[in-house]
């Protein structure tokens, strides 16, 4: 009871902060995303509903308003005539398709890759419903792209409010997230569902993963843009990351020699380093020290930066340097799994690369050359998490499809 009261109080406080920004997002329609659709009551209700109920509610809204959204169930990879069903409970995995099937942009928006992180199933719904509204920008996007929204990649994880792990025989189990158990899990070959996509043997992936993969690559796609929406729900994370803002991970294929250079460079974090970076920029003879300086004018990085700048422009908080500064002060820093390249922008780092860990967006990038993004949202207020992720999709469609640019 006390916890609920506290959450409500904090939600309200943050909503007040959000509303104080230049644009009042609670009644703002950007022309792509209608932020007024983000409703705290709806979010509170989502906490209590089951996966089939969530899909049913969405279907009813679509039918009632005759919206151009197709509910496509993912087929079983072993039998293309049958819908894939989870074992147990027999849940089907649905995608929401909209836009032009003949378009060159094939866009995937994935929510609830990790079952316990279900707030972005709601973001997926907000995005789908927003895109059905009238307006020239939406028309342009829907004419030039075909969009597949996967609101919950793991319905059983949704059900158990936890995440899936897959062993080398392709069997899935669902456990609460315990960071310190990672090495034990690895010993038995259990790994996080998101990293199973990179396994060389198809047989070592689970049937659910193989069915999703086959659907996105062969039936819908292959994707040209893959976005994966996450939230941090680990116990205690709110104490440290409470209102850390939105973090964007750019999955981009850099050749090995460029990767080596990137991992040897630094992110200008302190004021001293930022001044140093500026001075180096003014002096063409200075040697290379900072990642951002090296990647300047790189098209993939520039677009990612532009998406981040758009999000900031809406008055939405992005992942702040202070968290990196705290990390740097910690005495037990291990190998980095991600490398910071600019404020709130990261790429997969040495740990991922050395261990050969390939996440879903990397996998689609490798197989179909798509651009991949993962976002992490941390805010205590769930409405703000949805807002952040919706703004990310807003910015991504602008920069990747409409080729807008934000300084
Ligand atoms: Zn996640």
C-alpha cells in the first residue's frame, strides 16, 4: 500500500516536471506521435491485465475505429500453416502491421523482448494508434514504409513478469533477473533471450525465437530498420537510475580495424576533457583521443545523434553524464559491455564483441543489413518511460524515413 502511494506521488511529481517543459506533451501531437494518447489510467490498468486481454483490448479499439492495422500472428517455423503457440498456455505472438507492403523501408518495432519489461507494449500501442491518425507526415511515412510492431515478443515472460533464458538445446526457462547469477547461468549454457539470436546453430535457438526470426526475415521483411524498446526493472535499479533518462544503443557494423580504434578512444566526460576535445577540434594537427571526434560525419552516428537531439528538443530527459561519472568512480569496473560515444549514445562494446554476443538488432543487421537501435528507459514514472520511447520512435521515423536532421 505504502509503495503504491509512493509510486503515485512520484509519478505525479515527475508528471509535473514533464509538464513544465516548453511543449506540453500531455496534449501534443507532433504530426507522427500523438502524445495525448499516453494515459496514466491506461498504464495503471496494464499492470493487471493478461497478455491475451491486452491484445483483445487493442483489437477492439482497431475494429471499433476501423483502423488500417492488421493483426498478424507469427507462424510456427516448423509448420507454416499453424500459428506459433507458447507451451504452456498456448499464447499466440501477434504483430501489428501497417503501411505499404511494397515499400522499401521495412521497419520493426519490438517491445517486451524481456517479459518483465512490459511498459513498452503500451508504447507499441501508442505508436500504432498514433500512426493511424490523419496528417501529411504520417501519410508520407505509411506510403514509404511497411511497419511491423511486435508489442510482446515474449508473452510467457509477460505472464510471469520475468525474462526468458535459453539453453544450448533451445529450451526456454523464465527466472527473475539476478545479475550475480550470470556466470552460473552461462556455465549451464543458459543465456538471455536477446543474445540467443547470435547463436551459430539454429537448433540452439528456441522455437519461439526461430519462429519470430523466420517471420521477420522471410514473411514480413527482411527488416531495414530494427528498434528494440527496453526498460530497467531490476530490483533496486530505481535507487541509482531513478530518473536517468533515455539511453540509445546504436548497433552498427564497424569493421574490426575501426572497432579497435573506437575501443581505444575515450568519451569526453569531465569538463576538462570536454574543453580538451574542443581544443583538439580547433587544431587539425592534434592526435585523435575522443570517440565522438572520430565518428563525426559518420552517417549512422550522425543519424543517431539527430534522433537524440530531436528527443531533447521535446524536453525529454536523455541519459546524463553524471551516471557515467559515478561509474567511472566505482572501484570495481570490469570490461565494458557498451562504449559511450556521445551523451546518452552508446555502441556495443569490447565485452560484447569479444564474447561474440549478438543481440537481436545486431542479428538482423548482420543478416539483412538493417540499422539497429536498442533503447533503455529508467524513469520511475511509467508514463515518462512511455513518453521517452514514443519520442524515440517519433525521432527515428523522422531521421531514418523522412531524412529530417536535428542539430
Ligand atoms: Zn530488456
